[in-house]
C-alpha cells in the first residue's frame, strides 16, 4: 500500500505556484503526496531554481531540441514513468498536451486556471490575457479553478474553485497578483492533497 503519491510539477516560468506547493508540503497541507520531480520546457525558468533550493530533482525537455510535440511528449511520458509519478500538476506550464498524453495519465493531471471556469478559459486564455478579458467584460467577481486535464483546454472536471472580488481601478497585473495570492496559492495545494488522498484509495 502506497503511503504517498509521487508528484511531478510541470513548469515554464517563475514558479510561484510551485513555491506555493513546496510551502504547503513543508507545512503539512500536502501529506498524501510528495513532489519528487519538477519538469520544465524552458531551461531558464526560475521555477528550476526553486526546485533545486527545495532539493527536488529537475528535468528540462525542450521541444525545439527534440524536434516535435510528439517526441517531446514521448520523452515526457518516459521521464514521468521512470520516476513512478502518480500525479502531474501543471503550474504555469505553457504547452497544450495532446489527447495521447492526457489519456496516458487519465485522472492524474491537474491544472490551475486563473478564472472561474467556464468563464475566460479555453484555447488562448492564459496569463494576463485572462485578467484583461475579465476586466474588459466588467465582471465583479473572478477567481481561480483547479481542474482535471483532458484533451480540451480547460475542459476537465472541476476539483476546486475560489472567488476573488474585482476592485475599482484594477489593472490586469494587480488583478493577476490578487488572484494568485487569494485563490491560486490556496486552492492548488488543497486540491493536490485532495486528489492525492483519493488516489491512495484507488
């Protein structure tokens, strides 16, 4: 019987969500899983430094060097299987994964999205664009969603959501920061623990 699920976090940039996960693991919020691998598709991602500081093994896979999305995903699957990964967390991972990949790890990939799905999500909605659209539309409440990943961008079953109020004078940058602090960094670790504890019962 497993007592912890091996978690891989996939990153592309600064790794603030990865840091939230590392902190949650250190403080005991995440106890049914352990981050054993951080994979980046950007060799300069600061997230890799965060992983090294936390003594977590890292891997860098570059699509440009590997030649195609298909070879990139094959290499990624190989790497994850070699580390016996039971849950994959996408934390600012800037690459859409194919159906082949999502089917290989069905029910074992989660992502955090900076809006309340089904608003402001799907193809092309990532980063600041999500917050720009929310402000443009004039919604009074936004937030973040953690969901399972399938072949449809932001299309998987919702695990957890948290609302964040929009304030007068918000810019996309200000709103992005508030959504991270008040929603993403809270629900991503909690959802990770929830999914890991459920996977332990499987």
